C-alpha cells in the first residue's frame, strides 16, 4: 500500500478526504484527473480510504466527501434530499477547478451520481456506478427503514438497526465499517434518503436513466452477494455495461480490492 498522505478539511458544512496526485521522483505517469467518490446510505468517505491511497490510482487526485448529515459532516437543521445532495457534489467539482470529474458512486451514491450526471453533464467526465440501486431488490437496507415512520425510527427504531448491523458485522468486515459510519449519521436524513431510494427503485426507471447518461458509464457489482439477477436483467435491457467482481458482496472495493481495481483501471484506461 502507498504511503500517500490524506488531507482532511471541513468547509461549507462538508467534511472532505483528499489524496493528491503522486508527483514523487521517478513516477512518470501524467496526471489523469479527479476521482470523486460518493458514499452510500448511512456511510461516509471513510469506506474509500484504502482504495483511494492505492498505488494503482496514483495518477489521480481523489476527493471523498461525507455528504451533509453523514460521517463527520455536521447535521443540518433540515436534512437534504438526494437532489440537493447532487447540487452539493456539483459545487465540490466546480470548487476544485480541475475540469469534469470521474464520478464513482457506491450504493445510494450510485443514485446521487446519476442525478449529478443528469443535472450537470458538463461536470461528469465518466460515471462508475458501484452496486447502486436499480430495482426494489436492491433496497435490502433502505426498505425496512422506509417502512417505518420517521417518528418510529427516532423512537428506538434506529438503535435496533444499529444493533443488527453490529451483530452482522461480527462476521463481515464491510458491515463492521458500515456500523462505524452509520452510528454517526442523522437518523432523519437516513429515513428521508431511504424513502427516496425505495421510491426511485420502485419506479423501474433507474436502469433506463443510467443508460441514457451522455458520458461513458459502467456498473460494477459484487458476485455472488451483490446486485442480483433481476437488476442485472434491467441493466442489460437498458444497454448498460456491467462487470462483476467475483467473491464479493455489496462492497466489492472492500471485499476484493485487487479485482475491483482490475475492473476500475481497465475502464479508466479507456477514457
């Protein structure tokens, strides 16, 4: 693993993790651009730290924000819906002043990245959707949350979910990391975004919308414990290229980082 250093900042209510392009002597690859990493429901940019610092991605500048109300970003008086979060991400790309970014969105971040690509195509050079929602089959976490009222979630429901994640994480390193992040998020935001994910996934339109984005795009899934057959069929029908990372689940970049990087870097090399 690389010794490349992270920079951490918190500006305008958004905590950011950054890794700069490796300019060490002897590294002759030209700068490649910016990778914007978008985390999932309840998550934070913490889940991307290992993959961001990997030497195979040394030619890229990396930015992984904690979306407002998640991770180390402050809770807001009113939680932001997914569309508002996409606008925050657009502002981050503009702020970087390095041209359009390659957007990598995991889980809910795949939906946020789709909204960003639809609303601001000039800011998105390419889009990699990692285990993002396609159909209701992909709502294993958000659906049980959306089935509660926000009052029920605040009155003990959130703590019960945390207990489930803690117990499941005993045997699953990715879920251990998820538990560590989700316990810091705003439960009201967790509920709002869960309801949005269920509604969007139930519409049957996410695969078509992903297929319609103007930039190069790729869907990466974990196999056999990730995105299932029904959602894969919808991606095929929409003409969306997808690649499976073997031996992986919902967090393929954590379960099989080297295989995930094989898929990711092959796509980046085509840009």
